[in-house]
């Protein structure tokens, strides 16, 4: 807690972003089953909640043509994938913004340290300068500590969505190929 106090308002902001990021990661991990599609080992076709939903659309569809069915399936898949990708957006923003916020804290801390140093007359004690710089550097470290997990989680989830999108497209082609 003392470290957060040393880092000032910037570390408080980064702490809040960290909590929000971890909550987002947990929520996305719990809800990934809605969009993740898996290919069973024996080539039995794709499985997953979204595939089940698309299968329901196929069974309930009164579309006379394959084009209409393809439009319905594509719209349904797009809705689910789009909602999940939208929920991933905060992680992407946090991963990009957290290091910049940390850097801002460092720059502000350095300005403060050098401003205090400029007021000292006579011989400058390096300990005074170091005492002002280390809290400033805490914010850079804080920014990186928030950004790295957010970035890793975003990339892992994005890769799952990409793989699922390819398998969904394959499912739609199989169902609508005439």
C-alpha cells in the first residue's frame, strides 16, 4: 500500500485499471464458451454453444434458398462474435493505455523531482534526486504490470475468436453448399 501512495494518483488509476482488467479477463474466460468452437478429433464436425445455436437456426429456417440460410447463419454468428469482441475491447485499450499512463506518471514525477532539486542551493545531494526519481519510476513499472497481462489475455482470446470464426465459416459453408 505504501508503494501505491508513493506513486500518487497515477498508481491509483493504474490499480483501478488492473482491477477492471482482471474482472474483464475473468468475465471473458467464463463467457468464452459462447463463441469458442472446437473441432472434435474424429472429424465429427464442430461443437460449441454457437454451433448449437446455428444448428437451431438451420432447423427452424424456412428459407427456400441456400443464400437466405447463409444470410441468417452469418447474421447469427456475427451477432455472437461481435458481442464477444466488443467485450474484449477494454482489454485492448488497457493494454495500450496503461504503459502510457505509467510513463506520464514517470514524467510528472521527474518534473517534480527536478523542480525540487532546482530549489536546493549549494551542493546537491544525490540521495535527494534518487528519492524523487524512484517513486516516479514506480508508475512505469505499474503501467507495465497492468498492460502485460491485459495484452496476453487479449491476444489469447482474440486467437480463440479467430479460430472459432474459421470453424463457423466452415460450418456455414457445409450447411449452405448446394
